[in-house]
């Protein structure tokens, strides 16, 4: 499943549910969630530079 907002991308992965060693029908368990801002995926170099800039600014405020 994938849900896309205007600037955020989210992917959900699920896996089958088990009770003891038996598969539970019609129930899925959340396995992984990946989210990121779309520009960070499309332009990773710019996102990395911006991230470093923000870290430097927050360190200077301390």
C-alpha cells in the first residue's frame, strides 16, 4: 500500500498474522513503514545539503 500526500511519501508493508503456528485468516500485521518528504527522494543531494545546514544552525544555537 502506498499513500502520497503533496510532499510526503509513505509505504506500508504488512505480513500475515500467526497465532502459535497457525495462520490467522483476514488479519495482517504491520511490518514496516517508510516515509520521507518527496523532494528528499527526488533530489537527495539538495536534501543532504539542507539537512547539514539545519544541523549546523541548531548546533550554533546551543
